[in-house]
């Protein structure tokens, strides 16, 4: 029988067993005393007090992984602290991957993860109920709820929610929220598939730009370039000239930053002449050209950069001057012209997860009220104003889902490290 199967009354015996490990003898007397008090508190099922004593021990012996384990056990017994318990156990395994109980700890992490997912589902349902009580524009709120379901990884619930939306523009917005939720969860393929279903060109194009930015942050440069090409295609269908110009300019900026020089040049050409009733239009076109200059310099294409800089008119003097200075510096460093290529994706280096990474999450990201006392926090969220209640619940859900996704990614990354069976 693993300790995961033990009854609550047997928790103290498990803690005592770990406390009796030989490494405990190496702790300072003050740390050992704090742990002993924590064990007594745990025996009385006062897990908050136990955590306080274990934290006292941690202050004395901050690098002792056994204390992380004790904190994980105690936190696992407090409803709403599942993410913190997972992080404590994660820190324990990162600091002591060959621990004899590593397999059992991983099993407990899986159990806590399921409980955490159940908490998130209940919380999103509360947001959805609040959205149904909103006095105005319920469909817009339902679109946001659909995005929460998607970010939490429940596409079935997201799809069911979007089916309740009838207005075409709201349905496009809801699909955008779902795609953005999938993007936040790292599901780029799913996000692209959802974005393809968006009917409104402006919403579709903006969503694709968001996905491309996330792909770039994930070191998938080639994927980001391909997604921006899709965004450009959608932007070409925007009927409002001012909106179309703005979207194309923003796409050109990102294409240049991603070193897609040909794509950026084509997009700038598609913008055409500045709009007479939009004074800032020419500035953003010139800004795109300046970014293209920098991309050409990164590629070693001095001649191309000089040609692009020459296209910036005199009224863009500051941008033209900055571009020319960059060219001069590149020439001084011995830059030479060579064929321009789109940057290929570089294999992302996946660093090992250290105990300090988990402790950072615990001490900063997971130290707010929703992660310390979720039930109490939610009880305090009440208002006679349905919109105010909806906003408060939605913000809480967003925080918890984001944290859960971060922890899930860290767990997946940690599984690449060797953990003893």
C-alpha cells in the first residue's frame, strides 16, 4: 500500500516515517524541533498550524528537500491548496529525484492534479452561471466563458458554450476567445483550427497574430511566420480601409521582427498610400520599413537595408535617421551583403526544472488568496451587481487556470528528468 492510499488518520505516521529518515539527523536542532511541532499539529489534523511549523523549519534549513515533502503532505490535506501541494512535491522531487518514495509522490501529484481540475471546472461553472444572470450582452460574456473552458483544456465544454451564442459577431468573438485560450494552454494546432472557423476577417486576423506571437515565444519561428501569412490573408478581406491598414501595418511589424523580410515587404506594399483622414498612418508604414531595415541587417544584407531606408520619406526623419545609423554601425562591424533567408525554427533548449523554480512559484505566483484559501475567497465574492460578481469570478478563474497551466508545463518538463521508480 502506498501512502497515497493511507487514511487521513495515518498521515502523521507517514510524516513520522519521513522524519525518521537518516537525513533528518543532519538538520539543525531548531529545525528538528520545528518539524516535531509540525508533526504534533498534523496528528491533531491542524494542517495550517503544521504548515506554519514546517515553514519555520524551512527558514532554518531552506535547502532540505524533506521539509518540502512535509509541506506538500500538509498542503494536500487542505481543500483548495492542490496547486501549492503539487509545487511542494515538485520541489521535493527536483531536489531529490532519486528519493525512494519518488513513484508514490508522483502518484499523489496525479491525484492532486485531478482534484485541481475539478476545482477549476466548478469555478468556471460559477462564472458561467454569473454570465447567465448578467443584465446585458450575455452572449459576449458566454464567449469569455468559452475561452476559459478552452484554456482549461475542456474543449467539449467550450464548444457546448459557444453553441448557445446566436449572433454571428458574438460567435466570432467567442471563437477568438477559445483560440486564445488554446494558445495560452500551448495548443497551437488547436488554436489555428479554431481561428480558421472565425468568420469576421478582422477578428480572425487579430487572433492569428496573437497565436503567432505565442509561437515565437515558444521558439517556433517558422510556425509564427506561417501563421502571420494566414493573418495577412485574412486582413486582406477586411472591408473597412482604416481597419485593414492598421492590421496590415501591425502584421508587417511582426513579420520584420520574425525576420520574414519578403513577407514584411509584401505586406507594406499591400498597405498602399496612407489614408488622408488618418495622420498617423504614414508613421506606422515607415516604422515597418525601419524594422525591415533591422531585419535585413541581421541577415547581413547591407545593400537591401540601404534600399529600404531610402524608401522612408523625409517626414519620417527620426525613423530614417535611426535606420541609417543602424546601417552605419553594421558597416563598421564589417557587415556584408548575403542572401536573405527567413529564420528557421531553432530547437528549444529545455532546461531542467530545479527546486528553486518550484519555490519561486510557491513564494510569489501561488501566494495570493485564491491559492491559499479558495473556498473562503469565493465565499467573499458576492455582489448585488451581476456584472461585478461576474468580473470577480472571471479574474479568479483566469488566475487559477494560468497557474495550473504553468504547473502542468513544469511537471511535463520535469518528467524528462530521471526520477527513480
